[in-house]
């Protein structure tokens, strides 16, 4: 048993990515309240746990989708694990970036009133060497 298994979380954490890049579809942004009364924004992802949205990742997403979070729904992004400096020590974190390559599909219509169920994964054709956009978990 691993330490992370002893402390399950309702939110996505770097260890959930298992060292891989993951293509995700945004369902929206919500505000989550914690036991101590603190609130934090959370990125809701299709078929995955929510990702607590820190300023760094919010800024990265805004750079390629714009700063109106209401327009992020249906767009794709890549999540990847990264070592980051946190209070003077290196820790594992999740970072985001815009998808690249032919695996990128147009966003889901903004007019859709309810989230669509995730499509079944059907062994997509491999992308060009180094393409990570066909990786899903």
C-alpha cells in the first residue's frame, strides 16, 4: 500500500497522474468550501476528480482560453505532473497547458445545457512521435 492510498482525496493530485500527461475536457469552474471555511476555485473535469485551481494554473488556462471562466466549458487541456518550488522545497504539482497536434478537437458547444457523458475510448490512432494528446486515464 502506498501513502497516497492512506489519504484519499476528492480532488485531483499529482500522484493521480502516475507520471503521465493527461488530456482532459473542462466541464466548468466551481467554488469549493472546506471545513475551515476557506473557499477555493475548482476546475471540474469530465470523468475525473476536480482540480483545485491555483493562480498559476488559472493564469495558464486564461492565456489560451481567455480570462472568462464561463467560456472554458467544453475546451480541452493537458494536465501534467511537475516539480515546483513550494516554500523553499520541491514538491510534485499538476500543471496545465494547451493541447498540441492533430488530436485536438474543437470545443463542445457553449450552448449545451448539461454536460455530455464522456465518450468511450476506442484506441485512437497514434499521434506523431512525442504526441501526448491521445493519453487518457
